[in-house]
């Protein structure tokens, strides 16, 4: 099997509802995503996927939908106020944990036809969450 990994940096804010720690408050992160693609054979150029193509599609989506946005659960009580203020939001159905964001990025890559096998999201320099795509053989 061949693998390639691209690193993508972005900044985001969030908070976790129903949580009893600091993350219940609105706060931000300098996140880093490592997205890994895997295939058993290379294309005609000898690549899994061109790194530029990963940037063009997946990094652009992250830049457009996650970077410098508040990522909040759809039912968060601050959503209405932030929308009225014109703040950029991304609304999700689950708590916007590092785990759920990693899955969201993996799902987008898969929807775009990339052979994603793993997404690791570093929320801080010390803490990361990994989502591994289940294969049909597992």
C-alpha cells in the first residue's frame, strides 16, 4: 500500500455544550490537520494523489468552512446572536469536538473521491484526535 499525508493548518473557535470544564466556554484553537490517503496502486504519474489536488479541494474546503469560524452545535443558544452580528459560523449536529471535526474532514474527502484512510486533528500542540476510516474488509 502507498500512503501520502498532507498537513493543513487552520484557526477555529468552538465550545462544547453539556460539558463541565473549560471547553464549555467559547474559545479558539490553532488547529493542524494531517490527512492521509492510501491506495494499492499509483496513478500514471506515480502518485497516490497529487499534493496540489489535496490542497485545491480539501484545504480549500477547510479554508471556506472551518478556518476563522465559530464551529458550534446547531442548538447552541449563542447561534442566533452571532448570526445577527454577522459572525461566520459553521453549525453541526454534534458537539464540535476534535474527534467530530476529524470525522467531518474525512467524510468530505471521501465524498470528493479521495482515498482517505485517516485524519488526525491537533487541537493544541499536546492534544490530537484521530478518525480512521473503516474499510469494508475490517
